[in-house]
């Protein structure tokens, strides 16, 4: 008999919450109140404790300065060995300088794509595919949990297709064993007179 009334009470509460949902009815609170009234709730739920994190005070970090910056444009052909792009940053305080390189398909030093693993002050651009890519780097100075950063200018790297003449010259220099040997044609014989 008791379960029958409990089911009806919960159903009544659920319908009531749906009806009065605009007034901020909280079903969990009402259900807990109903269970307490029916003496079915015997274990008190512990209140959640809010853990406060200790935040270290911010330390003022000097903005790094780029003593070597990026600029200009270089052109390579597919497969050429590229020269490394280089930047150098310094700071006037004890900040530790770190670098992160980015690439972009527009001539801008923001909104680019992170180049995974490119965290040194030099980066050698790949020349596997033809196209124009702009590279830039962000130098960050860090003291404790505080940072300050500077973004370099861009460097344009143009990778072009090889010309037909260059491709033909490379094929002509291929080892003889890769070229197919043609059998010699038999010499024609002249009838004797």
C-alpha cells in the first residue's frame, strides 16, 4: 500500500514540476523533501565542498625583444634543401624564452596553424609540395605562471614545380641500368651481282 502512494506522489511531483518549470521548480529538491516526509530517506547526502585553488600572484614579465627577425621571400624548387629560418629573442628580466612556429597561406603573422614540434629558434621549411607558405614565430618569456610574448614578422617561402627541361635533364642523368636497352637491328645484306 505504501509503494502505491509513493508512486502516485512521485508522479504528482513530476507533473507539478513540468507544469511549473518556468518558476524554477527543482525536481531533485522536491523529491528529497517528499522522501524525507515519507521517512524513506534516511541517509543525508553530504554537501559538496568547494575546493579553492591557490592562485600564484602574477609576476610582471618584460616583453621579449626580437634581435633577429624574419623578413623577405625565398624561392625553392620541389625537393631542394631549404635554408633554415632563424629568429632570436632576448628579455631584460629572468624570463625563460620559448618559441612556437606557425604557418599561414596568407601574408599575416596571426591566425596561422601551429607547426607541431617546431619549438626552437630555427625552422627549416619543407619543400615537398609546390605552393606559397608564410612562416612566423611567437617568442614567449615566462616567469613562474606569468608570460609575455612577441610575434615575429613573416617570411615567404615559395616552392615551385621543376621545369620540363630540368626534369628531362634529371632523367637523362639517370643510371644506364634504368634505361631499357634496344636490340640492334640486323644489317641489311645486299645481293651480290
